[in-house]
């Protein structure tokens, strides 16, 4: 996976976010993301920021699969005072690991398939809000959107995603 | 918490079978050393096995035998990658036979009984007719099975008329029944169109809901919230994937008609129907029973299309009685 390499690159002078990532409302997961931000417009208390970064997610669907995915992201954030509206989308890939022993029929009978699962493209997009915590440096965020897995079967499939977490500035500003 | 507790002390195992591109999920629950396994084919197409893994019927049945809940290709928690051309009735029948072979290998010496509900009934019949499955099976249970869509549509029309007129005479839901009867009167049973078929299905569910004799077990059939909370797939994803697979199978499933081949099925069979099933009328079960050499028809009097949730105790007792009979 690329994400262990990308993380330190993206950490320089930007922010690290971590949080609870739930798919379809209740399938649990965790996510880590980084982002480098630049303010492109400001007027009074309002500002427009663009960002580039990456996200790594680990999600478990019981009796289905565990999925590890990573993406390179682009986004924008419109701040009005303390509250910001965030839009973020990522182009990525990942792998699933089936949540049960897998067998395949061969000429010599059934044979187990270790670490069975599949690779796939896993782009995603989400919208949400963020704002500062009482301490100031750390901010909270909440977002919801869709992650697609393709191919799946003969087609593709969307998964609802919902993330809540904290963003922490790291490195030199 | 529900799934943390589920299966404590017994068999609760999830297996996958990689077959012709699909990773087919099988969830097996029951006693730790089951005397038999009932492999369940869900309805649809486009359904999933978790819709059945709920309510008191499965608690009763799983106390004595194991139930293997199979998610068919392109449905439920099954996964994998393959071409759209691989979504056919014959391929799903081959998948089912392969899963039976997996269960045979995983539980050597344990008798297998195949059970299919609604669309799963049609798939089970296809599996019995088109694969080597009969050699693996001790029995076959068809529950309100749609093994002949053309015939079941023809049989549903007079059922709408006779029951509708009886309900109108009794003064029950006169407006709704009048609409259903009016529709049925307009159907040419010798030339049923795709639109007729779709409306027969829709009116079938509506008519069943209008019959006061048909009860639904409290907490049995999952409501949307319960299903959303219990699904291993995620409701929107499961609907998206299932509907796509249903579209691929729709035409072939609509043309499915196995009645003329039923006499080839020698596997001991239980045909279990709800008396008020307008979607797949019990008359289709009676027709099948007359064609199959070793079949018994049981009609549950207060059930509709899903007798496992209408009369769970009678349903479970009938299933267990048949399973014990065929494995002895």
C-alpha cells in the first residue's frame, strides 16, 4: 500500500486527522488523513480554502469483509466565522479481506484460499462541517458521503460513509 | 450486541466459496454437531439470506438442525468479480450445487436438505434438474416457490376473483378489493403481459395484507429499521447490488417454467405453502405435488407468501418433521 509512504510526505506543515469511520451507519472503521491547505480567498469572516491530501480507511463489515483503502484527495472548505463547510473527494484503491474461511473447488477437491478478497478502485466523496474545539488548535469534523467499490460482481457498488473525528495541526506552519 | 451473542454455544460459522468468479457467502448456524443441515435459498431475485435469519422459526429449527444461509451470486454479502453474462439461472444453479459440495466436505456424513423460498424455490428446482445436487440431497423443501411464473400468474387471477368477491360480500376493504377484482377481470389469462405479471405480483402482496386471517409474527419479518441494523451488507448497498442482479435475471426468471420437468425429481420433497399466498398461489404447489413422484403438499391455513413469519411454530414443526423423516 502507498499510504505509509504518503503519510510522512503529507505531514510536513499540514494537518493530521483521525476519526471514527462508519459505513452504512454502523459498520465500524477508523480513518487517518492528512491535508495541506491554502487560503485562496478571504472576505471579512468568510474564507475559501482548497486542500490536497490523502486518506486511509480500515472498515469492517461483519460476516462480509474487512476493507483497507487509500486515496489521494482534493477538497475545498468555505469558512463562515468559526464553522466551515467542507467538500472532499478522493481517488483511490484498496483491498478487501473476506470475513470467513474461503474455499475454491479444484480437481483435487476443495482447497482453502488464504487472505481471500479482491483489489478494486475505491473513490469517494463526502461533505460535512468542521469547527474549532474549545482549546483552539484542534478542530472537529463530521462528514458523510459515498465510497464506491469497483468492480464488484459485474458492476460496482456504493457504500454510505460517515466520519467524525479531530484534526490536529502538525509540522511547521 | 445481538450479533455478539448470536450463536453462543453452537455452530455459527461464515464460509465463502469461490466459484466461477463469485465469492459466495454461506452463514451456518445451529447445534455444534448438527444431525442435518438445511441449506436455504433466499427469495428475490435480489434478496438476501439475512432476511430469513430472524424471527422464532429459525430459533426453533436451529435448536435441532443447522441452517446454511446462502447469499446467491450478486446478492447479499456475496462478492467477487465476473461478467454480466455469468448471471443466469443455470449459473446460479451450478453455484448452489457447488455450495452443497462445500457443505458435504465441511460436514462429512451430515445429511443435506435444500430449501428454497419464492424465487429460491425456482432456483432450487433448477438445481435439482440441471446439476448433480440430487445425489447430495436427502430432501427438498419448496416454500411458496415460483418454479413456473407463467402458470402462477394464471392461477393468481382466479384467486383474486374468488377471494376478492368473498371479501367484498363480507364488507371488508371493499374499495381496495374492488380495484383488485377489476384488475383481475381485465387480465386475459391466455395472454398475460409483462405488465400484467408485474401488477399481479404487486396486487398479490397487497391482497395478502388485506386478509385478516393472515398474521405476522411480532418481530418476525424484519422491518426496515431492524433490517438496517442487522444487515451485514448495509441496506443501501445491498439494495443497489440486489436490484442490479434482479434486473439481469428478470427476463429469464419471468420465463421460468419447470412444471413439465417436475416428474424427473425423485428427491423426497415437502411442498409448503401459505393458503393466502396470492403472489405464488397454493394451487401451484398442488399442481407440483401432482407431478412429482415423492412429494407431499402442506398448506398452512393462516399464512401468505412468507409462512415462516405468518405461522412460525407450524412452519418450524413441519420443516423439522420432514427433515427428521428423510434423514432416518
